[in-house]
């Protein structure tokens, strides 16, 4: 993968504190974390992982790569940027776009305090990008004007294909008491489904506000 390219993040060496197994299911551990990607042909033997001891006392052969489920990309400086979980990657007209990447583009706008992005079924593109945004108190623009500016900002930062189909300006995001954003509930809203269990939310009233404002924040090209 060259500069600007993205893909799956894999590791070719173990480390002291890494996960060594899944209790009672070592086969699942091997298949999930070590069997998805074989070592690339021609790799320098000096970078190949040493044998990895499993929790059940067995040993994984050298030459395998560890995949924890994260995507990443190289920037032009050769640095690696994490893009989040690959199961949070959206497929928009055949283009794989990370929710984290779109969220990062949104919060890079000076008026945005926080953002959460989910993929929603779209009859034309397969999936459409739906964003939920909290504006800073100093934001001069609100409503449709702010939505359009943010959509254009994402298109400029990532590309036109990543322009959100919908952006909702919300007062809060649904979070658990520990501060984790409940994307499952946002996905329910974006798909116009009945909202799921909200008992773990710090404030369940947030979902009512978001649901009521969905249509007002919908914009399409």
C-alpha cells in the first residue's frame, strides 16, 4: 500500500500483553485473529513473527499475521492513520468509506463540536452516509445553511463520494453512562426503524429529539 492508500491493519509480530486466546474456544481465536491473512510472499524474514504461544498451551506457527479488525491508511508522510473498525466501513457505490474518516472530516470544521456517522440502506448507492452533528456554541450558521456547508466540507476533505446524504444537527448524541456513543440507535433512526432498547443511555430523551428532527435535516443532491 502506497501513500494515501488504505487497507486492513495487520501485525507481523506478537507483543507481551497481546490476547493469547478465547476461553474455551481456541479454534475461534486462531480463525478470527490469525488465519484471515497469510504473510505476503517475499516479505523480509526478519519481520516475520516468532511462534506465538496460545492460552491452551499450543503454539501458532511463525509467518502468520495478526488482524484485530481495524482499518488504516498511509498518509503522504508515511504515517499510519487508524480508520476504526472495518465493520464500521460503509460501501457507497462500491467505495469503502470509514465512518471514522467522515467523522474526522466533520469535526475538523471549526463549527463542529462532535459528530457521529452511520451507514443507512440506499436504493441507489447501496449505503448512504448519515451524520449526526453537534455544533459549537459560537457557530453563526444553523439549519440548512450549516448542513450544506458541512456536506461541502466533507466532499472537499475526502471527496464527493463521501458527502453525507443526510446531516442532522442535534443538541446531544445518544451515549451510555460511560460516554460511549450508541451507534446502533443512530442506525435505527437513519433506517427509519423502531428505536431499540434505550435503557443503557444516560438520557433516553435524546432519541426522541433526534427522531423528530430527522426529516428536517435531510438533504440530497
